[in-house]
């Protein structure tokens, strides 16, 4: 409450009642949201931060605004894009005594661009840290060897302005000219920071992203969080090797050309245009496209898919435009700024700190952004380079060829990402969610039907399915029919008219039961499926029914599928989710209805098997897929299904989070696992290791 915040602030000021103006302590107000810094998404800069706040009234207002920033338009958009439920993201507000930093910056205990965990990256400048974190200035950048704490490289940026405290809040101020191009952090400070960072990483057991402030001779670490966009060293290495190979090929071609006295126009093709800009590589990759200079986030709509986004710097409001861009180039910023973090998360090549990109590059110019070498050149990348780069990237994401007997599928919510994810080392889509496409329509399907827009719904669903199936063909795409809960459906426009209010939607009107009660929406989905399979000949599209409670429900649902012209066969597989204890107990009876596969939904099954709401902070600690009851249930399902020739998969993060869980699944004989895109390769390596251990144990008679 406001009263509690006021009392705590008074205590910080050293008084029991309202402090005098001279006694008011300046503070920083920052967010700590439950979804920030996850492996899937960093949420970089999505919530508000307030600096140099004085007085209890101002503090209470800042705390309220920080809370409210959870539902600003940009935060809502970001959650939708990353498939996070709005009401399942909480936020705490942290109030810290403000450090009047002379110098500040960011430390990464692994190189965020190359993924090299033997390096520590320190970026710093003068003034408060907001300038560097936001990417509004180009910091000094140091790479330190983690082993012996020696500075390997340094790049001194020109910092012409800084953020300082004002009478109220903060303000920008010019940096004295004599300081602008000078090294801001001494070598001793850099090495001291690296030493502390190394100890903090050892404490947390994983690479960290830290923010620091130096006031006089005092060092403050004001934030530590896991690095969310860490890429393996092989990523940049492979791209660099591809570039070097292409350069070697061109040198050889020129030599042969000279010997044969060929005319210039027969030279090897490639993006050998004039170098226009140099900057710091922030997200590795290489791409070409027409330039689009954006001076204000509100003009981001001008960036079309495939454009090269050029800006002085980016902020969270730029994210929709960044997602459409083929590459990103900024005037300001270092490898730890907003543009760098988000571009790595999106997998978009990015160069920061060029100083003059917005002046040198003009709208419509076609350029190539080489975010491995850190250069922007005239002209488009040659087709041969594209092929070579794609091959290099394919080798990178595969992490070398790791073979597993257990198939590794991917969970996919957004059709727009299908082409990108299809290049990864996965055996198909184990879970294509319908909900993202439906939510994209903005209206409840029944509301569309009421308006005579049935075809609009079917067309949209078919487009989404077609995009995914085409990208993954001939690998299977398992489409899970819509599993919106009533509270989620009510959130769509017109939803309140068609959805009941339920006390517990999780076990309410959803899944298979909904299709049996009112098959209208389900039948439209089936029509879209049939169109994709027959009209577009994409017969790698299969169907999965969620939240099946009873054998009778499944029998009725299966008849609906057959009536729609979709019958089980060699190229059409029909299966169900196993999320309810009744499905575990009656697994053989469900198999006898006639299914090809069963996919265990580990999240819902664990909740219902243990009677634990994982969203309740009071009991969530008891949510554990490794509980013996859950493991025994999984084993029972696998054995029962295999007895009837039915394949078994699992959807969820548990196999990659807990290697011992993956090992148990392998021992039980699971056929496949389906995981989020960010952990495909990690899961395959874990499964390969589990399979090897199982074979070794079997050979030794254990």
C-alpha cells in the first residue's frame, strides 16, 4: 500500500515521520517481472525504470507507473509475440538507493555475440547507466580473458553526452570534449569488474548479465540476471569461416581470371561493394536489403519485411519493426544495449555504434550488413553467399550431427516463424498450436460466424497450417485443435456472448468435451485441414485432440473427424493428448478406439496428477514432473500404448530441464519428445547422452 511504501521510504531516510526536503534520499525504481530474463525471451526494456526519485509522494507514483508499465502497448505486443499469457505475468517493483555514478555500464560473463564462455565483456562510460543500457551512447568495450583476467581487446567509443541527476529525475548533459574519445574506465577498474563478475557467475552457476555503477572509489553491482540470448561459440565461428571461404574463393577466381586475361565482367560475383560503415557486431549474421531510416519509433510501420532498419538507437517501441527487418544498423550503442539484446533474441543480424549510419545510408539504398565482420557494404549479397551462409548456419544450429533414436520435434505457435525454425535440427512439429492464429483474428470464432465471416476464419486457419506444413515438408506437422479455455476465449472480441463464466477454466469447458458439445468451431478447423491436405497436397499435416477425458468423448470426436473426410491412413495420423489421469488409467481403452499416437502434456498431467496449481506461489514448489507418481504414470502410458502399436511423445520442457527425466523417458521407450525451438539442440544432446547410457547399462546387464 501507499502507507507501507511511505513508511519504508521514511526509514531509508533515517526518520520515522515525513522527512524534510534536505533529508529525502534519491532512489531508483525498477521492475522485476516474473517473465523477465527467461531462456525464451529477455523482455529487454519492456517495463519502466525511474531514476532520482525523491519524496514519498513521487515514489508512490513511480511505483504505480512501474506496475502499470506491465500493460503498456509495447509490453502487451511483446508478450503476444512470445506466447506469454498476460495474466500469468506478475511484477515486483524494486526500490534502490540511487548511486550517483561517475561511471557505469554492463558486464557479460560470456561473450553475448560469439557465445564464447571463456571471455568476459565489459562496456562502460561516464554518467548514470541509463545511457548505456538504452543504447543511447556508444560505450568503451573491453574483452577480458576469464581464465587469467587479462584484457584481450579494447575499443574506445566516442561518448558525447551522458545522463546525470537533475533537480527532478534525470537529464542529458554534454560530456567535456577532452573526455569524449578518452578511455573512460581504467584498466584496473576493468579487471576489478571482471573479477567480481567471475565470482558472481560462480555463485549463480551460469553466465550473468550485470549492471554496475562506480561512485568515487566505490563499486556497486546494481543488477545480476542470466544471459538470455547466449549463442554457442560455433555460431559466429561458422559464419566467419563461411565468409573466409567465400573470400578465398574470390581470390582464386581473380587469379584464374588474370591468368586467362578474362574481362572484368566475368569476375566472381559477390557482395564486394564499397564499405560504407563500420561498427560493432552485436548479433551475428549477414543479410541484404533496401535501407529504411527510422528516426522515431512511431514511424516503425514504414519498415517492411526484408528492409534494413537504420536508426540512431532502438527502444522497446521499435520491436515490431525490428521483427520485420532483415538486418539492423544503429548509430549508437554497444553489444549489450537494447538493439543488441533484442536482435540476438530475434536472430536478426545487427551492427551497433556506427556513429553515422542515419546520415550515410539513405532510404531505398540496397546494402549488405555483415554482422560478423561489423561492416555495411554497397549492393546485395550474391546468391552463392546466401547458399554458403545457410549451410554454415545449418551446421551451427545442429551443433554438429547428433543422431538419436528418439525423435526430437518442436513446439510452434506462430506460423511466421516456421521457415526459420524448419532449418533447425528437428524431426517435425510435435505441437502446432491453433490459438495463436485464432487470437490473430482478434474476434471470437462464433462472433465471426454470426457476422457471416465463416470463410474468413477457415481461410486464416488454412493459411497458418499451409505455411507451417510447407516449411517442414515432408516432416510431419501435428496440429493440435484449439484448446482455448473459456477465460481466454472471453478475452477475444465478442467472446463474452458465447463463453460461460467459470470458477476453474483449467478443468472446465475445453478440449474434446467442447467439440462434442458444440462442434461448430472444430468443424471449421477440420475444413481448413482438409483444404491444406487436398488442395495444396500437403499431406504431412496430422491431427491431435487436446484434453480428452473419456473414451466416449474420443469416439464422438473421431466420428466428427471422419465425417469431415479425414480418415486414418499411411499419410494421415490421428492422436490425442494425455493430460488427464483418466487417460493414463484407461490408456489401452483409448488405444482401442483407433489412434496412431498419444502425446503426454507434462504440465497439465503433473498438475492434475498431483493436485497442484503451478501458478499458485503457495503450492507451486510441489509441482515437479519428476515426482514418482508422474513418472509411473508416464511409464504406464508408454507400455500400454506400445502394446497396441501406438506411438508416444511428450510435450514440455522437463526433458531438457532435467536430464534424469529424459533418461527415464528413454528407458521407458518413449518414441519422441517435442520442445520449444530454443532448446532443440540441447534436448537432442541430452537425449543422445541418455540413449548412450541406457545402451551401456543394457550391455553390462544392469
